[in-house]
C-alpha cells in the first residue's frame, strides 16, 4: 500500500519562484518553528481557510509522502485536534511535487478546483 499524499499551500507567485530556484519557498512560520508545515488532504482546506486570504491565487502542491520518507514527523497540533505532517529538512525540492491543485475561494471558504499533474523529466 502506498503512502498518502501530503500537501503544501503556496501562492501561484511563489510557485513561479519555486520553479526557478528548484525549492519551494518557506513561510515565516516554517522558519520560526524549525520545520516545513504540510497537511493531509483532509486538513488542507481548513489550513487554507485559517491562514490564507483570497488576495492571491492559492495552490495546493501534492507531494508523494514516499518522496520525503524519513523526514516527516507526525506531531499533534492541540489547536487543531489532530496530528500534522511536519517536514524536518532545510528545504522542499520542487521535484517532490507531482501535481498542482488550484484552490478557489467562495462564500463558504476555499475548495479544491482544477488538478494538474506534473510530468517528471527523465
């Protein structure tokens, strides 16, 4: 059985920067906490609604858990009542991303919209 996917929320502008640098930019909270914040699919939309506004287009980067195996710690977040995947690594390479999911914000908050697979270069 394969591991579930993990998700990283990022603006479209930051995704463009990531494609140029090869690494996904860290948020201020990542620097502060000492790890890279990720979510499961079930946690992703609540995270988007809590911490992001609709001023910039938002993406959920879909990452195979297998691509970061051994670097993830599942840690309880008391304010959310569940364990979240935290990546203990200096960066998150763009090569770990295998799909982009656009998020749209409506009256009820963010929802998943179009999903685009990323073809890997040989």
